[in-house]
């Protein structure tokens, strides 16, 4: 039993001495494995062995037992944070016959440092070391280094080094030497000269054991394109390219030249790359142990270009951070790369009306957002997305500012002239919310493409806008109004600004007679186009303007727009007449007023106003705020609700709704049509008593003017609208209208019969008159054929020079005159006493 225990212990000891693995992670180098030597001059720091000698011109060491001397591999890492020299270096004694390398008679060591700052392999000799292998010079100063040395059974030594302390070893040479084949220890010995070198030697990951055979395929760790014709591949180990194949897609094929340097492969192509995604097919790529790799490497080649107009967009503006809602208390704008290519922002500028800031070197990738703020505020936004700080970042005015991003040539990339109206929210514009752009696909910067953020934090810096696509526009620019505003000038007001070449193309606009303008002047602030012509436009001539195309900034267009135009004049008294009024509508109805242009002028409605005075004396005035023209002999009906008027009077025409309309009492009042400077154009007095007496209800029944020739103030010139037309004729000829233009007699009947049933046909007996002297007074009497007086319809009526008076066929007792024949006796007298009498025969008709 004792013999077995002794043999087992001896075997374990021999195995332990034949392999060393040490990473110092246990914080103890005195055991497992056991190190000996000047142990007080070493320590463990951050799981690494570190020198700890404070003695100048000192040599100190550690050694550990090792008997593995052939078919062996040594690996370790070293970092000397100093400039190596002939007096400052480290020896790794790979094999020695003595635990103290200074007492050794045989062995081999690597010297890291020395005069040439190299790694070299030496053989120990009694008379001094012999150099066997010399590594690359000037590689060991203050550098992390990984070293691997192998010695096979035949005595062939190979040395590999990775000067970045990784696993990408490159060969530093090989040599055959079998002088010594036995050993007892491995050692680390340090030589330092002065205090500049104290405590600056670090060691880690020591392995001594069997040669580890590489059976893994090499791996491509990275792909880069340093220029437009070169691909650099970096592998995880040293590569052999003999027999390897490289083929690039997109028509490039095989490279013109292939060069390898350790684990780096450089491919050069004759044809320059363009911005694209590429596939590189690699075949038979070998490492030093003949492991072959077949793979496909994907990579993008993109060269950041200088941005052009509309390629960089301003998409968010945070001008008023206080009071904070959820965003940092700092101003920013957000820009967006609207292209599929990376763009270089270096020397681009961001400016407002008073200051400008320069962008440093910065690439913004395709479809990416970038938060732009002032230098020093970057850290506030790092959690939101990519951010850059600018020296001299312009202060963003809360109420509005004219912001512009321009490229290095000064060409505007995007511009936004915002105001606080852009928020479209009275609360959010008080602060804490960002303005967000709605549509990125266009170059629109006007107010309808901006709105306050709907995000709970108040904005979306560095991310997709909360309102993106919230207000799609599919309509082209439309004409709101067209006016001749000068002798040879037309002004168009549009729903939105047109853009593109057609906007100022003179052939895009044609006036009657194939006349093209000489100048087009857009005003983007007021959404107008001023069209100028060579010759003055004629008065009282209707023109037609045809516009071939108008396109908005979203790409929507309107085609072949036709506009009627005419030179307008100012209305004077009598040019426009009050022609119909509904002042006691049905319960669910609304009032309306109809006007008629009795002149040959073209008159703007927005120069007019309606004034209503109640019987109690209260006054209300409302402007006719319509940018429309009333043409000669045209009707226009004005109301507060066109849909209600149309629903109750289906034949209604020329209806126009006013935002604010006069409210008339059911018992009547006084109505005046005003022109410029409150000039009275026409006025009437009206009441329920003027309605046809036999109507059961006057609700929803309008009063209609009978004749344009008669005075507006004459009660006899107004009559209830006919039942046959639905009791109103808004926007077209009155049902009670009588044309007096053909009468030249002093007194005459418009018709020799009357049927007082309010059916719209001869409802009143109408008398046309023309007087040669002013101030004529008239009395009229109706007699039956028996000579009996049945009614006195005209009692001391004062007549004008010409006009119309009427009787509705109702007698003094409030009943309709019986059907039959009658005589109307008219007696008139002038101020100088002249008396004229005339009898006119007529009949009262009716239905049986």
C-alpha cells in the first residue's frame, strides 16, 4: 500500500511538472503552481503578475518547475509599460537546468526588449548566450504582446507574436536546434535600470504544455474598404492565400491583386466601387495548419457625399423648453437624411436670421435622425438618439424664427420660417412641446406641414415624429379668389403655394385672345401669384384666364383651371337693390336677404354691408365678407346657413353663407345696404302687415320686390312671395316681379285682371305710372259696374317720376273682391293744382 501511494504521488508530480497553466486569477503565485525566486519583488494586480522592485539597476526573477522540453508549446502575454533598452528588458527562460537562471548551465530564453526593441531567441552557453532567432525590431516599447513558441520532437523551433495581445499570431521565424533536450524549470527574469521602470512589468496567461494543434477553420473578423478599389479582410489567425479564391458580385469578379500580411488580406480591384451592398465569395482560404475556409462575406460600400438641397430636412424644432413636459430643458432641432446614401455634414451650417453655427465632421446615415443642440447640452439627449453639439448654436425664438441648414457651398438644404401659429394649439405653444414636421416626402415647409408634437414627453428627438403622415394632402393648389388688381395685373389667391417650373412659366397662363403674361410674381407668405401683362385690361369686358397646371410641394397638381375675370367698380346709390327679405322664417329656418345688381357694374361683395334696425331702435351691422363679384343683372342671396335655406326652398340659387349674419325680428324693421364709407346703396322698411292679408301664416314667407323701377320704400312695391314657388325665390327672379320697362303711359295696368289667391299669377293689380312733374299725389277708387265704391286702395300716395303701385284684391272688410268686372278711378294732382283723372277697367278672376 505504501509503495502504491509513493508511485502515485511521484506520477502526479511528474505530470504537474510537465505542464504549467497560470492566469494569476487566484491572487497567489506561491502555489498551484509554485513560484520561487525573489518573490518579494513581485505582486498580483488585477489578476496579473506585476513587478514590484523599487531598486535601481536590479535583476530579479521567478521560476516554476517544468520538465516539458520537447514537443512543447509556450504561450504567455507581457506588457511592459516602458521604453525597452539594453538595460531594461525581460527574459522568458523557456527551459533551464537551474531554478535560478543566473546559475543555469544550459537552456533557452526569449529576450523581450534590448537595444533593438525586439523579441529574440537565445541558447544559454557557459561563455555567454548564442542568438538563434531575431524578431522584428522596434516592437516592444510600451506594447501589449502575446507570444507563442513551439519546439517539435525534431528540435524545430517556431516563434509567433501578436503585437496587439490577441490570437492573430504572425511568424517571427524558425530555427532547428537540439543542443539541449532536458530541463527542470521555466523562469521570468527582469532587468531594470532606474525608478522610471519600477512596477511597470505585467505578465499573464502562461501556458506550457503539449503543442496545441489547430483544427479550426480560420474566421474573417472584419471587412473594410479604405478606398474605392480596395477590400481589407482581417482574419483571426495567420492566413495562407496560395490556392485561395476571391470573387466579388455586381460584376467585379476576381481582384487584380491579392496581398497577405499575417492575418490581413488586401484585395485590389481595377474597377472602382460604387455605393452598394456587396457579396465577396471566398474559397480555399487556409491557415498555417491547412484548415480551409469557404464563406461569403457581406459588406456595404458607402461614401458619404456632400448633401444637396432637400436631402437634409429639418423635421423637429424645440424652441421653447419651459415649462418642461418630459424633454430636457434645452433647445434643439432635429434633422433627417431623406436619401438612401450617407451624407457628410462637415462644414454645413445651421443658422437663423442673426447667427450661424458650423457642423464638425459628421456622417448622417440613410434615413437617420440627428439631434442638433448647442455644445455642452449633448449629454442631455444621448438617451434619445444620435446627437451633436454645435459651437454658436443659434438661440431659437419662441414666437418664431427663420431657420436654415445649408451645405458647405452655402446652398440651402432646408429652410423653415416658423411662427408660434405652427403649433396649431394654444396651450402647447406656451412651452414644453416641440414642433414636428408632418410630411417628409415633400419639401413643404409652410404651416400646414407642421404641428405640435402629440408625444407624451412633448417631442420625439432622434426618433420618428409622432405626427408623421397625420395630415395627408392629395389635392393640388386651388384658386380661392382672382382679382384684377391693377390696370394690367391679376392677383390670384390660392389654397397653398404652387412650386416647380410651371409656376413662373409664362406659357402656363393664357388670357382671352391667347394673351400670355410678361411676368409671374409669387408671394409665398400670402399664397398669391401676381400675373402681369404688357397692355392694360379693358373695362366692362369679361376675361377668361386658363392655367394649364399648378403643382404643390407634395406633388399634387390641378390641371386646366379656368377663371372668369372682370374689372370691378365701386357701388353707388341705386346700383344694387334690396330685392327680397325673409325675416320671419319657419321654426327651424333662417333669415335671408336677396340683392340684385341693377347696374352695368361688376361689384365686389366684400365692399358691402347689411345694417338692420329694429322697430325698437336697436342696430346690428354685418359685413358681406365674401370675396366674390356680383355681375350686372345678377341675384345673390345672403344668409347664415345656406343648407337650411336650400332644404326649405329647393329651387334656391346663388346662395352665399356669411360667418356672421344680421338677426331680424319677426315684426319687421329697417334694412339698409351699405357700400364703402357707409354709403347707403339701398334701404327698405318692412313689416308683417305688408304680407298678403289672406295668408293663414306668414312664417317662411318672404317679401318680394315687385319692380326694380319703383321705389324701394314704396309699400306697394312689395308683396308676399307666391305659394306656387314655395313662398320664396332666393337667388333668382321674384315670383311677383313685373317688368315696367316697356310702359310709356302716364297710368296703365300691367294686366287687366287680378286673381288674389297668392298663386304667383296676377296676384295683385299693378298700375304703372310715369309723371312729368315731381310731387304728384294720387288717390284711387274701385267701383263695381253698379257704381258702388267697394275699396279705396290708394289714399294720397305720393308718386315719383315713374314707378308702380298695386292692390292685392282685398276690400275694406278684409275679404277678396267678388269675381266680376270693375272700374279703377285714378285722381292725381300736382303741387300747382293740376288735376288728372283716368278710368281703367279690369276684372277680378278666380278659381271655380
